[in-house]
């Protein structure tokens, strides 16, 4: 163990045994092997001298006079200086690596690999799993459900073990996935290839914060804010959170407000009414659900997505190859006579891992569910039977179809959860929308008619719909 510290069990046992008169000399190769700290060296040499034991260097000739004392002090001081200088050089080297975005050793975040120059690169095999974890959580899956899904499919973490709640939680908080590299106090944005978008990372962070306060929310009598983690300020991009206020007449009103505007962080976006924006979003999802042509296109996209290669199989096959290689190395060691209890336990673990991976590969190959277009349309059409007056069903509708809503002073941009593309609904030319209004709207009697323009974009297709929205 390093002589930088006196916390060495055998060294301390030697100092203790010196009091038993078991030996009269401690022989070291050089004095810096005894201690690299002048205090430790003086303290323990004094203890040994008191017990009649002398410290002798095998390679350094030190006289037993006043000159020898000076030389010994000089050597001990240089040893401490060398140790401190080496630590500074190591820190400097690590800092330079960090500033260049290079890996500094230790475990690599799941989804990345190192190239020959020690730069981080995206691992094409494990990166899709990272994207899946973030997207699953952002769409409502629990961390426990994600962990169970990964383990049931036979996937392993970076140490070839099972995924745990802590591992997935730390992954969801790891800013390296958006390209940010950090080392100590050094934080460098956009210095590592990003695996996920910052928008997705922010949605996940907002949901984690929301779930963190979940026990308090369940006790409250506040209304459900259906667009939490999905509503964004069009001016600054910050998340708009739900809040409430009470008028002089003690009537309670509910709003969504930009986080930066609330904290006076340079954004002047005014709050928008909760019921208005939620009704508008539900109305747009509802219109898409009853658009047969849009449903046909969405079903076609899902069918095409089904035919893509299974992202689990390459990872499972890679893990199986690594496990088989480790088993072969263990068998070679056994043939050379290295066989201990630890060797046998490790070999048993590897054999169990190989069996589990083999089963997982077979399951992935034979148990892939292929839905027909009719199956998908049947699933989509069941949303048409929902009672949109029911808050829980409204929440399910939004969670299933809405990815994000950006609120500007003059328009809204809705992005749906359609895979592989930004299928965006743009609402413009909204008259008397009260989007910029902080105060509650005047009571509307009867039916109010609003006109707006909808641009609904799908792959290889752009259809302009002119719609009329009715609400009370």
C-alpha cells in the first residue's frame, strides 16, 4: 500500500510488534518506502527508536552523525515533495483531459464507448436502450417498471449485472446524455456526443421532480394539471407549471405559468388559463383521433416501425460473446493450475449468465409480437370511446398522444408522440384567445366560435386542415 498514508494494516502491526522486542531493524529499499510524509516519518521513527528498533535504507548511505540527520531529513522532504508534485501532475493531466472532453478512467456511462484517443463515442448497441429508458419514463412508465422490463429481457448493466432502481435513476439524472461533460468543478456543455435531446431530458427531470413531491400532491385538494411536464413557454423554452390564485371574492383560479417568468429570470410570458389550454389540447387530440386518414397514416408508421431490427438482440449477442470469452479465459487459467474457491464461484456465475443470455436471445427471436394494421387501428379507435369529461381519461389521452405544447403570444405548437419524426400541429390566427391574459376571462354565455388553421405533417405528406372549434 502507498506510503502516502500511515493507514496501512501491516505497517501498523509492525509498529505495534516493535514494542515486543521481536526485531531490532526495519530494512527498507528507500526511505520513501517507509513514509512520504515528514510528520509520519518522524513520529514512527521516534516510536521505533523508543522500542530499540532502527530504520535502515538499503540503497541510501546515511551516516550516523549530524550530517546523516540532515541528509535523512532532506531525503524525507524530497519524498514528500515528489508525492505532492506527482499528485499535482496527475490532477493537471486529468484536468487537461476533461477540458478536451476525454475520458479520465473509471466506469463509462451506459450508452458510450471510448475510442483509441479516449474520446467518448456513442455505442450503437447500448445507446438505443438509453433512449428507450428516457422516452418510457417521460411517457409515464415508472422506474420500477423500466427496471423489470430491462431485466426480463435479459439486458445487463455496464458491469454485466442486473439493472436496479438506483442505476436507472442515476441514468435519468446523468447530463452526459445531453452532451455535457463534468469533472470536478469543470462543466463543459456540448463536448460529448449527445444521445438524447435536451427537451426530453428536461421533461424527464420535470417528471422526476413532480414525482418527488407526489405524496404531498395526493393529500392536496388542488385540481389535476394535465399538461404538467408537457407545456413549454414559446418565448424562453422553460417548462410552464401549474399554480393557483384567489380573487377578492375568494374565487380560486388555476393557471400555467412560465418558470423563468415566475422567478423573474428575464422572461415576460404571462400566465394562461388552465381550463382553456387543457380543453384546447384535448380538442386537438380528439380531432386527430376522428380523422380516419390520420389514423391510417399513424397505423402505417407503426407497422413500418415493427419491421425495424430488434435493438435488444445485438446487445444480448454482444454480452453473450463477452461472457463466452470470459469462460474460456477461466478454463485456460484452470488448465494452468489456477483453481481456487473464488475461481469456481466466478465460473459458476459466468455459466449462469451464459444460460440466461442464451434464453433471452431465443425469447427475443421467437416471441416478437407482430401486430396487423387492423390490430393497431382497433387499439387507436378505442380512444374514441373515452369520456373526455373524466379527468383520468383526459390525462391518459394527453399522456398517450401529446409530446409537448409550446405556447406563444399568438399561437400554439403541439407535438404528438408519433415515433421517428416531429409530427406537429400548428395553431395560428387565434382570435380573442386570451393567451396573454393573466386575469380570469369574462364569463362566456352561450356558445363561442373560434376559427384556427391546422397544419398536420406526416412523412411524405402534408395536409392542411381548416377547422372550426366550438367550446362553451
